[in-house]
C-alpha cells in the first residue's frame, strides 16, 4: 500500500460535461416527491459535483417544514427502488 498512487483528478471540462449530462436527467426547478412520502415535495435547486468522489450531485430543497436543503448523488437520485418504482417522481 505504500506505493499507492493518488487518484488522477478530472479536468474542469470533464466535470462540466458531467453536470450537463445530469441536467438532462433532472429538471432544474422541478418539483419532485419521494415514493415513500408523496405528500412531501422537493424542488431541485442545483446540480453540481461532489468533491471527494467527483460524481454529479443533486441539491434539492424541502418544500415543507423547515425547508432544509439536501444533497444526493445523482446515481442515488435516479436509482429505482427494489420494486422498480422511481425513487423521486417529478410532479411539476
């Protein structure tokens, strides 16, 4: 393990491309509901990059309660449930 090489970082262009692709999969400003709690709505406010993993992330704001801001990897956002239902469904 002493000779372990550091991971090569992506270029800014590569990261920007990841964001562009993510924006084709998630609607910025769109209102979504989580399959477990369809009464709770969330608005996608941004798509960015998670620094440690360099993977695209979705930032979304709860439209209920204290309106907390959440961040989730895009792959987790898009991952269907075990029954094949979309985890987050766009309603607006």
